[in-house]
C-alpha cells in the first residue's frame, strides 16, 4: 500500500509544477550564491520581480520610476551602494538599461495582448520620428567613420529612453485618478530625498563646492524631481484648491535642499519656470505686475553680479560666480567656453552628417585649460552635442524634443479635469523652458541616463493627461 505521493512522477500536475519550480529556484540560488556571494541570494527575488513586472507594465514602469528617484550614484555618501544600478553589467549595459528594457517590453506585450494599436501622442509624434531617423543616421555615420558598430549602437542607449519611455507610459491602461496617485507618491519621494540630501551635507559626506562645504545632490535627476515638486506645488496653489497640508509642510525641505545643491542652472531654471507659471496661471490683474516684477528681478541679478561685496557664505559665493567675469576666471567654466568653441569648429567641418554616434570632436580652435577623460566625447551644451553626434537631424531632434515636451505639458494643463493634474501639466510645460536653459550648461536630455529615464516617464504621464485635449482626441486606441 502506498503511503506517499511521488510529486515529480505520479502526483497532481500543480504539485509537480510547484516542486520543479522549487528545485529550479534552489539551483539558481545556489549558483548565484557561488558566483556573487551573499549578494547572490537576492537573484531569485530579482528574477521573480522581473517576471511579475513583465506581465504588469504599470508595476514595471512604476518600479523604474521609484528606482531612478531613490537610487543615487556611487559618489553619494549615505547610500553609495545604490550606484550599482548605473554601473556596467555586461559590456555597455547597466542594470538601469535592463529595467528600462523590461518596462518597455512589458508595455508592448500588454498592447499586443489587449489587441490595441500602439498610441503615439500627436504632440510627441514629430520628435519621435525625427529622433529615430537621427539615431539611425548617427549609427550609420559613426560606423562609416570607423567606429565599432556595437559601440555606435550602444552609445545611443540613453537616447532610446527618450524615444521609447513616453510611448510605453502613454499606452498604459491607466486613468487620471491613477496618475494622481503616482504623482502623490513621487512628491512623497521628493520630500524623502530632500531629507536625505540635507542629512548628506549635515554629515559632510557630499561632494565639496567652493572649497568650503558639501552639497546635497550634484546629479541632475534628484534636483529635477525636487524642482518639479516645488513647481507643481506653486502651480497647484495658484490653480486651486489649496494643496494638502503634508505637501505644504514638505516644501521648506524641498526649497532648502535645492538651494544647497549649489547647481546654478537649476536655480535659474526654477526662477524662470516660476515666472512662467505665474504668467499663465494667475488672473489678468496679477499678470500686470509681471513686467515691473521682472525688471526688478533682472536689476537685482545685475546688482548681485556687479557688486564687489565679500562674504564667506557658499550660497553667496555661488551666486557671485554667475557674473560673466567670474565665469571667465573659473577654471571649469573657462573649460566649457573653450570646449564650446572647439565643438562649433568641429560642427563647421561636418555640418550635415556630424561625427556619428561614438565619434569624438578633434578641433583645437581654443586651447583647453584641462583635458578630461573621455571629455572629447561630450559637450556641455545639449543642442551642440546632438548636432555634433547626429548631424543636422540631431539638431532638429533636440529642438523638436523641447517643443514637443512643452506642448504635451501645455495640453495636459488645458485638458486634465482634476486641478492638481492641471497644475502638474502647467508646471511641466514651464519647467521644460528651464530645462532648455539648463541644457546650455551641461547636457542632460537624452544624455544623462537617470535624468532621462525620469523625464521620459514624466512625458508619458503628461500624455495620459493630455489624451482628452481636442488635438489628441481620436489618436488613442
């Protein structure tokens, strides 16, 4: 008489599958632990999370956004271990690339399962087409100029974020109410990141600035998230109704963290976006004070830049460096100016085709005060970098990305039914103007991986909110 059941051979099908899965998981766990040590114990969990994300695009894209916001680079003192998300895993592929790829594939599979057509928002259609053509041309030119084909292709992996992520999010089966929840979670993460950044400088673990103090966040991604949280809060206050108390209580932390980032470009972008938000969202009576207020702000900036006062405060020193004379004197700012002259000279040699993806600039029109490692593959001016690498199509791609991003934000502002979501659309449209300014001091859009992932997800959420706009109606599903 049998007293047991051999589940591998004679048991119920469900029991056999469960046992086989358990044995497979044990084998994977043992192999991962032997290869990676203690860290390998997390591999089965990652595989399980990836399997869930593959069949749930909302989970995949939400997880991508949370990881990109939470995980800082290796230079961040409090949690440098999170920097592994951005370190090469296989050749040029990073874990972040893998997560982005998983999220995009998950969204595509959902569209196929549901029998839907892929939805491309009209506001982003032209940027998508031009960028795709520019990337193809960049690969062809780079390879023709002697760049390894694989290297040329993978050098465009961040550009692929801006190409695919907005479409992946726009094709999610979510509504405005779900977007509101996601943005509420993003705001909460922004406040937590502000607390973390202030702890970073309190413990003197951050990157040094002006030789006397440490900063909160140097990388653009977190500063962008905090900046967007502040702008959306101001826009929501103007549009009404008043934001929840917990959001208001978090605003001083956000402002303080952004100030102590010492990123001058973010300061300027925030002020510019705030002025635009007031211009577009306030009443006609309030708009009448914008011209005199703008004149006063311009006069104050000029006065700060041209008054020779002394102060040991790092914030004052940083503001003082905005003046043209201080930019000339600062070694790194001088480098950017000379780099720009060389890049313009290189573009003049290849105005149509550029040097191709993976190519570098070689011009010596202006001697550089310092040579950075791989510095000639980069430009501190995004539109010039696009033009240099992708030719005239790259120039058109960057301009169309900026205009398309502002347009999708504007349509979300006009079409969303919920006032906080309208405020998010307005804040995003105005922030893009600030981003265009920021991209003249360092290349972020389509270049910095973590920032581009967050920005691509943001454009996708704006596309969901803009779907009710008259110009977008009839294009979805």
